[in-house]
C-alpha cells in the first residue's frame, strides 16, 4: 500500500516515538563507550560533595578491543551452486567484492570510513546495522555503486509480511550542503534536519519536516539492508524492541556504573586518609564543634590526659569495598572479555588455554558476526537484482560484467577470518598433538582455520612434488626467470634441466661383459694375443658413448 508524503512523514514520527526506549538504550551504551564522567550521587540522585568521582574506561576498552577484532577480520564471499563451474563462481565473487570496493572509494572521497569498518563498530555498540544501496550509471557513463551506511540510532523502519515496507534515516547537515543538493530546500538556518524516506513505491526527502524531494522508486523494493545481532532476548512482549538486537554491553550495562561507584568510594577513602575524620571522648556531647588538633606531617602534638583524638573506624568499609569489587569485576569479565585477553599474564599459555580464551571471545562476538553476514547477504541480493534490472554491461575494476554473468541460481555465504598469530599457533600445536586421528584437510579447516585451505593444500602438493622430482624445481625456476625477463639465468637453468633429464631418462647402453682371465699360473707373453692393441676396446668404452660424453662436456 503506497503512502502519500504526509502519511509517510506521520508514519516516521509515530515509529520514532515507538523506538524511544530503544534510542535511550543506545544512548546509554554510547555514554559508556565515550567514557562519560561518572558522578557519585546519594539515594535522591544528588551529587555527594567532598567526594572523588572516578570514571573507569572498562566499557570503552572492551568496545575498542571488540571493534578492532571485528574490523580486522577478513571477509570472504563464497558462491556455491550445483552446476556452476569454478571460473563462473570466481567471477561472481569478484563482482561483489569489486562492488563493495567501488562503494568504499566513494565513501573515502566523502571523508567517511569504509562500510565494513563502520558496521563492525555499529554491530558491537548498537546491536543493529543497516545501509542503503543504489546502483546507477552516472553522467559520465561510469558504473557507480553507492552504499550509505546508516547509524540505526537515527533510523526508523517497518516490516510487513513481504519484508521491509519502508525505512527512513535522519541526518543533520549544513545549510550549504542541503541547498546545493536539493533545489527546493531553501534552508535559512545554519543546519537542517533531513529525513530520507524510502518505500517500495517512492522516495521522499524532508528538510525540517518540509518536503523537498518526491521521486518514484522504480526498483520495486526498499533499497535498504538491515540486520539485528542475535544478542538479547527473543520475547514477543511489549518490550521486545528494546530487548532484542542488543549490543555487546547489554550484560554489563549496569555493572559498569557499580564499578565506578566502588572505585570512587575507594578513592574518597584513600584521599580522606591523609586528613581522616577524628572522634574525641566527652562525658556529655558538647553543642559546639571540638577544636581541631594542631600539627601536621612528622610532628608530635602534646595532648592532655583524656583529650586524645581517635580516628574513625573504617576497616569494615575497606573490607566490604574489596569484596564488592571482587564480585562486580568477576561478573564484568563473565559478560565481556577476560582480563587475560589483554595480556596481563607474564607466562605463556598452553594451546588448550588459548583455545578456551578464543572460545570465550567468539561467544561474545559471534552474534555480531552473524548479523554482518545477514546484512551483506541482503546487500548482495539487492546488488544482484538492481544490476539485472539495469540491463547493461559495465566495466568495474578493469573487468567487464553483464547481467548474464551475475544472474542464476546460486547460494551466497560469508566467512570471516582473523589474522591472530597467537590463535593460529594454538591451532598448529593442537594439530600436532592430535596426530593422524584426523585428516590434514580437517586440521587446516577446523583447527588452524586457514582462510584458503584448498590453495594451501595445492602448495603443499607442489612442494612435495619438487622434493620427489628435483627437475620440477629447476623447471619452475626456468619459467620464473623467463617471466621476469632474466634470460641469462633462464638459459643456465635450462641447460641444467637438460642434463638432469638426460641423466635420468635417456636410455643406457648395456654394459659390455668382461673377458675371463686365463686360468693357470703365470700369464704367457704370446699365447693367442692379438697383434694390435686397441686401448678403447680394452677399457670397455664404446666410441658412441665417448662421443656422447664429449657432447655433454661441451654443454657444461
């Protein structure tokens, strides 16, 4: 069902009110990631005077490390189909990679981060990701892929039985930017609030709630891909929108505040120990403040008998604080990364211990990785349908693509690999320990988790073949020299290869049988000996073999 401009704007406003608790949750997480200063307050929410207010960066450190791990992952696009040949799947995979690379170049020109880096942060800190995708031929006739990552804190959307019904995004832009992009804008303030609304039928743009663009959407679908993290709760109650699609902070969201409270208390106690509160005995409590004891550091203060000041007892407070910190810190580690993850140990860990650490880290990051795969799968499907609808052969990154190259029945999937040498070494150690219980292919895929195990297996086969047949190594060296234009080295290795092949595979003449020595005592001088002595025949070397040896000597 199509909506008019007014109906669309009202639908967006209604959804913004419905998403209010969700936006509040996201802002709380943003404050933790931004290290918003903590304030120690009383039970009425008022700031406690004369106290130290300490803000620990635990949440920020956790987010920063998680973002770095996710953003550093290598994304691999995999195309699979029953009857599709390898060269076809390789071309399709390259097409999608080039599309994302083309879009990242456009983002770089606009001084924005690459899409994958942006989404790696958003899925961890927001719990939801989205992006708008448009394929078009620009005015210069060049194929352009425009992918705009969306911060879901400023996004509203609605689903129906057929999928995404509409989506809208809010941005704050300068007056010059809005007026140069939209002719009907005529913004007079310094900045303007833009709403970019997309439905299956139309695209509306509002500037400060005023319609400045209305175009038909000829794509027949909303060109937006949205995905949720699987972290959170799956209840279908009144609070389901705020409780699902959670960030990585959701388990410890309130504990970070408690940790700041404990550290602020400890810091206040330590600061107070320099000039601690004192107590003085009286038979009756006076109405006036007792006089302050005179003195200071490294001084002796004389007092009269019975007028001694005593420090206020605070040992119970210290013990309770230490116990509270132990409980809070252990629970924070259970809901995030272990402290060992940050390299606090001074001794190496075993392979099993490293695997346990990696498993704990993967459980935290896995929901976000799954969401990235879902969103990029939706993005690839949008790219495929838009490219086929475009109906033109295009040049992209030096390669030519037509709709017939991309269309077809195939499955898309995504894999992500980390470049951590520490966990790769753990996988290698585990592979050595497991021995021959499993195949080498299983070790490469499941234990070491190589990014391209098939290619690595081919390299190993080639190395083993060169060890078994040294002439193959010389042959490959010759080809390498020829490709590099190093003809002198190529000629020398060719001669070496020729000699090796002749020595290994040329037919050998049968060895001449030796003449039997005459039996008896002494050898007679003239008993049947030939009158002519032929040295070549006596040595058992034929003339043909001598010629062949001479030729080989010349070659060398």
